[in-house]
C-alpha cells in the first residue's frame, strides 16, 4: 500500500516493510488470480478481504485483515473488474468443495 508517498508491504501477521518499488512495479510481478489493485493506494491479496460493502457512487468498501488505518475503497473504475475477480474465486472455491480436484 501507499501512504504519504511511501510504499509498504504489510504481511498477514501485521508486519510492515518499507519498499523502494512502485505499486505498479509490484503489481506486475504478482499473480492476478491471487492479488488485485483496489485503487491507487492498495494491492490486496484475496485472503485478506473479509467483507465487501456497497459504497457511495458505485464504489465498494472492503474490510481487510490485518486491518488498515485507512478505509480501503475500490474505485468506481475498478469495481466491476473487482466483482468479476472476486466472483471467479468464490465459484472456484465452491466447485472445489463440491467436486474436489
């Protein structure tokens, strides 16, 4: 995530590391099935998303774990792609429960 022109990686166990790479550079190296760019400030791992709320102006508000000091809002421009991405994951998990591969 980005905060005050600095870029950080926050781990699942809530440790933060300052990094020199831009979020664009990091996004290019990540598996798009596991990570998504929510907005200009956040790239999220699928398992970090706890809840999705409908928000103002066709945006989405996310509850994430570990928690974040700022609200994580999926921009209007990215909301449709986010829903599609999340839907594919959800249905693949349901399929795996019903028809284990």
